[in-house]
């Protein structure tokens, strides 16, 4: 009970101006407990919790009771952090204990305009009271409008100059599934399946070989993440994640990211598509070099394969350019793709995704080749249409680059103070990774218990993907907390131990 009282007393303290108050209160609590006759362990627990702005909810908290009541009914596919959030505004979240957190995760690069953006909320409210869903058996005003806007903004940004048409779906994984199917279809047109019988309704092979085009292979890269459905998971080469659902779909090959020398043997005449992230998000914020992407484009042209860019996490102005492969990021026109996938920020939290294709790819598709029940519904498309108008704003994009400088200034300071721990800063714009030499999980916990939400990526990487509307003052606030958390964890000041928190990556195993 003493811990809960301390937690609630801290709940009314604003994160942005709480540090001095917390230190003063901590000193008072320490003095009081020192003079008490409480057991040493309880004294330490009280002092620790009094020093934290948002300590993880204890077992007797309202949060723990709610989680305990609901957990038995949920499939255990996630390991969630202890707080339960019920409200958001801008770059802040509030838990059910009414404690505020600065969110530098944006729902894993989703909430580009922050939580509960008024314009997004208004678009949802208006369309929800007009028309939500009709299916793709009928036209509606928003699916085509969104498709046109996606193509127009893409071409005018200098990225993917051959973008011609869009397929609207519900998520990033679905967008990648569509891209994989489109590549397979184009591959089968270039090299038709050799063993089909003359009957169009029969799929009987004249040999024991499977019936498919020899040009069916999809190439992706180590440390990539393309989704959880079977096709996209087959393109995500991590045995730990694939093994429970083996066998994967046949025809997938994996290369080494940024390794140009291996491309001629990796990508062959049997390759129908190459799927790559210009910046690997889940893989640790690894940035593809312009030379690598250019070499991929050249090799795809040589063998007649489609080049597919997965910009689900790194696109839509997160790098300060509308698309990460845009010329502003040093990627030449000669490296542009045939297919481009997007989702996440496209809906700011409302489920929507898209696959952009060239005219050549579109011409290879026929009615009935692919489809979706919910994809392209008027509500999702109106939200995405609004989002594109905001995300394409040049002032917002300039702001992203200015905010990157603020982050990098603090990261470089941490590198100087902790050279054995902070090894490298990677990324572009507001998709940034801080490479550590040790497991960052205790840092994630220490940040959260001080009112800051950050997540991890790859191996020992802290990932920063905040809302694009985060202010410089909020970045300063977050970096102050990060500095304190790293100091506590790696200098072991103020606590005996900071527990790890799992489940901070999209594909983190239990």
C-alpha cells in the first residue's frame, strides 16, 4: 500500500518539470525511511518508487487487476509492458493510473501526427456518419481519390517516377503479400509454367515437379521484417520466427543486406522479385547504401525481376523526404522500384495499407487476380487521404530534418560519456537507432519508469520513431530522461537492479 500511495503522489507531477521535484522528494523520503524502523527491503522499495515518475504498476494496482481480468481471454501472442494506456494526445499517453508518458515510439512508427490528431478524428467522425463500408463490388468516392493522390504525390516528390496505380489494402503485411503475388504473376508471364495440361481447369503435372513458373523466386535480405502472414513471413529470414510455422512458402532466397558482390549469384533468371527495405526498421535501423540499391535495380533489369521497396516503416516523410528512396536522400533515379509498399503512418493508427505499381505491373494483373473485403473502404481511404495531405507538407519534412539534428546532438553526447556502451548512431530523419554494446532492455524499463517510452530493434539497438510532430522541447525532455536512465543502468546509481522488459519489438520472442 505504501508503494501505491507513493505512485499516486507522483502521478500529478508533470514529466517536463518533475525532475527537481522528484529529487527533492526523494531526499525527503530517504531521510524519513532512514529514521524509521521499517525492514531494509521495504525502505529500499519505498525510496526507489519515490524517485520514479511512473513506476511500473504494482500487483495490487488498478492496472494489474484489469490486466489480470482480461488476460485469460487473450491469445498470448504479445508480451506487453506493465502500464495500461487509455488516453493519448499529441506525443503523450496516459495510463489508467492517470500518469503521463512521453511517447517516442508512435505505435511503432504509426502515429506520425501524434495521438488523437484533431484532423484525423474529424475525418473519422464525418465519414463514419456517412458511409463506412460497401465492399469492392461497388465504387465509392474515396478509394480512387486516395489512389490518385498516392500516385501524384509520389511522382511529384521525385521518387518512383513510374508509379501508375495503387492497390489499397488493410495493413503493411497485406501490402507486401500483394507485392509478392504481383511479382509471381509477372514472373509466370515471362516464363510460363512448363507442365500445365491443355485443359485450363486442370492442374495435373506431366512430371513429379511442382506446377509453377521457373521464374518464381523472391529474394529478400537478412535482418529484414516484412510482416507476419505466410508470404511476408517467408520473406523475413529469422529462423526463430519462422520455425514455429514451418515449412515456409517455397521459392524464397535470402541475401546479405548491402552486399553488392553477391547479387549476381543471388538474383538469377529464376528471380521474379526482390523485396528490400531502404531502411531496415525492425532489423536495427540499417540504412541501404545508394550503391546497393542501384546495384539491385541493375541486376533486376538484367534478369527481368521486379524491384520492390518496402517503405512501410521508413516512408511517408519519416526521413524528411516523402519516400526514403527519394532523391533528397541521395538515391538516384536509376535505383527506383517497380513496386512500393506502405502502411503504418498512412492511417495514423487506422488500419490501411497500399501497394503502388508501375503500368507494366498493373498491365500484368487481371480482374480476380487479387482482392480484399475490407481494403479500400471509404472510412480508411478518407483517413489516409487526409494523412497524405499533412505528411506531404514541405514544412513538416523540413522540421523532421531539424529534429534529427537535436536527437543526434544528444546521441553524440551519450557516445562521448559512455564510449564503451554507446557505439553508433544510425538512421535518417526520425527513424534513428542508438547501437549499444549491451542489452538495452533495462534502459527501456528505466525510461518507462521515468515517463519515457522507447523501444528496441535488431540486436542491442534502441529505436527512436517518434511522431513527426514532436517538438524540440519534447525531444529535450525525452533526452534528459534517456540520459538519466542510461546513467542509472550503466553506472548503477540509485538502484540495485533495473529489470528487463521483453516484448519491445514487433517480432520479439517470448
